[in-house]
């Protein structure tokens, strides 16, 4: 494995940025240049986020990915990763989502946190309810910039902001109202029919651990998690493809639901 040069980091970030804006698929970098390190892949991701900030996008949170066995097996990758959420990525609950110009969008059920203080260093699972006022149910919409959403290597996915596209935040409860987040059933539905089911524990054994993992991954880069961040824990089930007219919904036991309806075509 080789280190990427500063010019390569810059070039990968620009290529992904243009691919996302123009909705054009690209060939995974690792297929062309060979494997590169996770450290370099996060540098590409961060540079890509800088380009989006220069376009006026504001960071409002983070997403964890590959935190459940179902997702790891679906993508053939077995290490938790993170990506960044920006303001234009948020879609309103119970509204529409247009497929226009998307490449190969999928959706998956997520648990989300909203942090009430800046977090750095290490965080224990027991501390999570104290540092998050609310925890809720969300849907993430993924859309990789790579051809066919496949031939993945971990650095490629990280560089591509962990395949993120959009997200919808749904019902939430004060974090103290649920004692065991691992036991709660989470379901992904399409047009009212259950497609995928899991419990919260599918996420790292306890979904609250995902926030601890994010704080630790950011810490490894000398970064902290700002107060008021939205954090997606990573899907507990596999993702399903979106199609026109479909109503996608996620339900989290004791918490509530979140949904959107797909309009237009690819
Ligand atoms: C990578 C992103 C994974 C999750 O919730 O596990 C993710 C992918 O599936 O392409 O968002
Ligand atoms: Mg996800």
C-alpha cells in the first residue's frame, strides 16, 4: 500500500466532488491506483467536505457506517467508518424525495442522536444518555458515486463520504426514557410492508456504542464532535433500493417512525 501525494488527495477530492454534483459515476480509485491508507482516505473525505463548505454547505453532523453485521456483509467491508452530514442533505420527515439525477439510491433505517455538549477524548456507553438530550429514528438515503455501487474498498467508501446522500430525522424521545436501546425492534418498510427487521443491539451490540466509536475515530484525527451535532448510528439492517412512488418508512419500538415518499425517476 502506498501513501497518496498531496496532489492525488486533491485530485481524488475534486473528482468525487464533480461526480456528486454532476451525478456521474466514476471508477473506484483503488481499482486504478491500488489500495491506499485509511488515513489518506479520510484526508480525501475532509478535502471534499472543504469543497462543499466553499459552496456554502454547513456541517450539521456525522454518520457512522458499517456498524452492524448486516451492513458489513452487504457491502463486504468489516470496519466501522464515518462520514459528514451537511445541511442540504436533510430531507423533511413525511415529505417527498426526488430520484431525479440520482445514480443508485438506497435507503436504510438508522438511530440518531443529538449531542448537548462538545465531545472529545473517550466516551462510555453509560455517558451517552447524559450527553444526548434526544435519541430518535431516521432514514438514511445512500448513493455511492462509484460505478454500480460496487467494487468497493474501504478507503474508496471513506473518500466518498461513506456513500452518503440524504437523511430524514423522525420521531425522537428524551434519551432517559429508554433503559435498553439494544432490545428495541427496528423495522424498514416499503409501502407498508416490512422489508428488514433487527434490534438496536445489531449495531455494535448496543447502538449507543456507535456514538462512542465516532468520538474515538474523530479523536484519532485530533478532532472533537461539536455540541448540537446530529449523529446517525449506522444501519441495523441492509439497505433497500428506492423506486418511484415507493413510501419508505422506518419504525423504532417505543420511539416512533420516520418516512418519505419517492417521486420522479432516475
Ligand atoms: C457505506 C455506508 C454504510 C451504514 O449505515 O452502515 C452506512 C455503504 O453502505 O455504502 O451508511
Ligand atoms: Mg447508514
